[in-house]
């Protein structure tokens, strides 16, 4: 079942712009294996809109998910820069350091900062 964790991409964010993001912990139902994933999109007016999409998708894979917090990401693909900042009113501030590590693993040639 831990195999289903490895099938979930660590990061899914919009290719450009400034948008809300959430840090989500997914784990195998009834198990201890887990990992944290980053999800962000301009289409979400509020952070919970992102979670409302992520949660059913994870449940379909037999995974439980919990939101660890949120913030914003500024993605400039032309300059290859990502900036992680801010917080979610509903979920509180995500651990931006964890988010930055996740982003660095995917956007290897980017300059990634956080405030």
C-alpha cells in the first residue's frame, strides 16, 4: 500500500503566476507511512478549495490527507524563480522550509526563496 504514496507527485503547482498553496500530509489508511506534498493553483480563491480537490483524489487511492497549513507561491518561469511566503487564514502558516525542500527537488535549476 505504501506503493500508492510513491505514485503521488510531491509537487503540483501552476506553471506561472502568484497563487495560494497548501502543504498536505498524506498517509496510508491505518498505517504509519506518510509523505508531505505541495499543491498550488491560481484557480483556488481560498486555500480550502485546493484541499477540497486533493482530499477526494487521495481517498480514491486509499490514502488519508490532512492539511498542514498554507501560504502563497510566486512562480516566475521566465526567470526560473519561486518565492514561498504568506499564510492561510483557515489552515495557518505552512512550514515554508518543508515546502522549499519539496520545490527544490522538482525545480532543480530554480532560485527558490521564502519570507
